[in-house]
C-alpha cells in the first residue's frame, strides 16, 4: 500500500466551524474562519435556506481535518443568489435580500 492510498483509508476527524453572521447593507453576510485551508479544498453550496461549508485542512502530519458548518438564513434572504469571496483564510458569503416589491392590486367592483 502506498502513502497516497493509506491517507484515504485513515479516518478523518471532523470539526465544526462557527460562522459569524450579521446583516450588511446588501444582505446577510456570513463569514467563516478557515485559516490554513487551501482554496481548492473548500466547497460551499446552498440547499433551500441553508448554506453549507465543507473544507479539508491538511496538517503536516498524516491525515486531515474535515471542517463543516451549516447556516440557515431567514426567508428574507435569497440564498441561491449568494456570492462568496475567499481571502486570507476567511470565506465571506453575501446573500442578498429577496425582492419584495409592493404592487397595487386592482379591485374589480361588481354591483
């Protein structure tokens, strides 16, 4: 067995990544501190109102640490239209407010 196949058979520890959530000018802003994680080892996806972060931290020793976080945002945010920036060990996700336009509804008068 070579070293590469051995790393896949080694059980990986999982650690929750606490998010920082606040309301910004353009919508909800969710930040994750993922210092030491490479950009290529980050996966971010949405399902309904949930944002899910999965990342792998490869330490200098054998094995890896799986990072996981799931954040549920209120219905007032359009999670499917989120954008994300990865910079200096921090992943920042912005989810815009849903458009809630006010529309006048015509009323028909029946005599």
